[in-house]
C-alpha cells in the first residue's frame, strides 16, 4: 500500500517536472532575445520535458515492455535534438542570418535567406565575356543564388553612328546577337547546374542595370571589363567603370563587384 503511494507520488513529480520543462521550452522559444537562445530552450528544455513525462508514463504503466519502449523514445530525443540544433545553428551561421529578435522579421531575414541571393551580370559578348560568365556562375553556386544575365544595346550610340533611318535594322541585328550572347551564357550556367535568366534590353547601360536590379531585387551586381593594352584607352575605360560602380552603389543597396577579365584586347 505504502509502495503504491510512493510510486504515485514519484510519478506525479516526474510528470509535473516534465510539464514544467515543456512550459519553459515554449516560453523560451517565444520570448528569448536571439535565435541561438531560443534554439537552446527548444532543444534542452523540451528534451528534459519529454524525459520526465516518459519516466512518469513508465512508472504509471508498471510494465517492463512499455518501459523499454519509453527508454528508446528518450534515447531518440537525446540523440536527435542536439544533432538538429547543431544543423540549424550551422545553417544560420553559414548564411549570416541576423539572429537579433528585436528586429522585425523582414529586417532579420532581408538578403540572407538561402534563396534570397540574386546576382545580376551585365554582359556584352566577345571572348572577354566567357571569363565573366564563369565567374558569375561560380558566384551563384557559392551564394546558392539566382543568376540573371543582362545584355544592353545602346540605342543613342547606334543612332549616332548609323543614322535614324538605318538604326532600326542595326538594332534588330544587335538584338539577335544579344540573344545569342545570353543563350550562350545560360547554356554554360546550365552545364554547371545553375539556372540563369537572361534579358536583352535597349537603352542606357546605367539606367537599364538599375531598372533590372530593382526588378529582380538584385543583391549582387557583377561587372567586368577587358584588359586593354593601350594605356590611354585602359585609363579611360577604368574611369568609366568606377564611375558606373559609384553610381550603382548610390542608386541601389547592393554589393557591386568588379571582375578583371583575363583577356588582352589591342
């Protein structure tokens, strides 16, 4: 008789202890200040809670078969909870996710989600662009991101060089050429296991880059330029490039990277 009461009291203690730790886990998950603390509460406290409830159930049932199964359940939680917590922490750390719970949800996750990296790579074709394709694809794979190639045709320049009457035909030819450039870049990306989008547009280079970057919500813009052998031409090209980089960084909240192309053009 006394033994039965002792077992009932011990069972009640373990059950209440398990419920207490489960409650602590729930409160900690909701109210702790950062992701790592919440993750600690969800794994450690909940594991202790499950253990207490399982022991209480084993004592209440008084059956060795049921007790052995409950022991296996406890072992399962003790093994899987730390592994799951470690995997989650590793994913958070590798993606630089801001874990500050005081920030709003959209501020915490902005631009750091695994599917959030979007790379825009303007290309113009030619042998120097082949190297740029490769770097853009490598960057997309490294950042687990989406890749978009952009080919811009300068209408004003074409009209100034060929005249308004002939510009229409020239623009159509250049558009066809641009589509082949984009197709080549997409094919190379596909062979590397990266899905790449492509656009051919007519207009000012800076304006179209800004417009497309906003349209796709780009996080990285990758620019490239050829290594020109003539010093005067190289200096002018670099000046235009860095001016463009400065303008893009002012107009957009993106990371602008410049890839020096390993091709020499006389």
